[in-house]
């Protein structure tokens, strides 16, 4: 007769098999102990804890096969974005001319930003009075108004060293106490070789 020694892996496998088959369920029809080739298990081997593994045998650890539950939470409620003014509100605005003689030249493509309650005007282009298509005066000057556009003071002429190049139709963003200038067009004229004398 051969004897079989109880080891940690076989006891664990037996416990998993009994649990999977419902052997530990109170409603189970079978109260019989498992049949083995070796001697019947002792009180120590039937305890809830399996015997300590033999140092010569590898040890294993059971890993749960059921994934942890997924907890889903609704995203925090946020206010919807402001849709802006309605057509009726825009119709109620009344425009009033602040000055008819601003010191800066008439222009298009300039930008105006609010910087700490001051209006700051930057760049733009003014068409030349000529027959050359696309002839424009491009500006890089900067003006400010502290009274809502009634009066203006020159801050930069655009000729200062390190100044951004003249441009129109660009973006300008006020951030903290600075204005950032991005991109734009310069409308430079290129010589047409077919029209050269």
C-alpha cells in the first residue's frame, strides 16, 4: 500500500474543488469525506488552515479569479456654457461715436484688447491710394485709451528694437498684465517679373 503525504498545493486544490462543487454548502447532500489512497486525514489536516508546506516543495498562492467590481460614478454636474447675448439683447445696444479724430490712421485688421480696464489697439493695415492692387501700409504701432476710446495715447510706434513685425488680421490675447500677439498677415508686395521694364 502506498502512502500519500498531504501537501499545501494538494490541500488547496482539494479545498477549491470542494468549494466549486458545493461541498461546503449547508444544503449539500454529501457529508462524506474525500477518498484518498493514503491514511485518513487527521484532525490537524482537516482544520481550516492547511498544514505548513514542506520546505522541499514549492509554495503557491491562490489568486482570486473574480475581477474587482467596477464602480462608476456620474460626472460632476457643471453649468452649461454661456450662450452669449440673444438677438433681442444685441438689438437693444446703442452705439455712440466716442471720437471722430483718433490720432491713429484709419485701418482694418487691427486688434483691440481690454487690459486692466484700458483699451489697447495694435497693428492693422491701411490701403494706399494707388492703382497697385494690394498696396497697403502695414502697422505695428500700439495705442491705449483710458476713457473708453474718447482719447488715445501712443505707446509704441512699431520701430522699436525687438518689436513684432507689422501685421494685420492677427490674434491678440490679454493675459494678466500683458498682451500676446500671434500670427497675422503682412501683405508684402512682390515684384512681378513679367511686368519689369
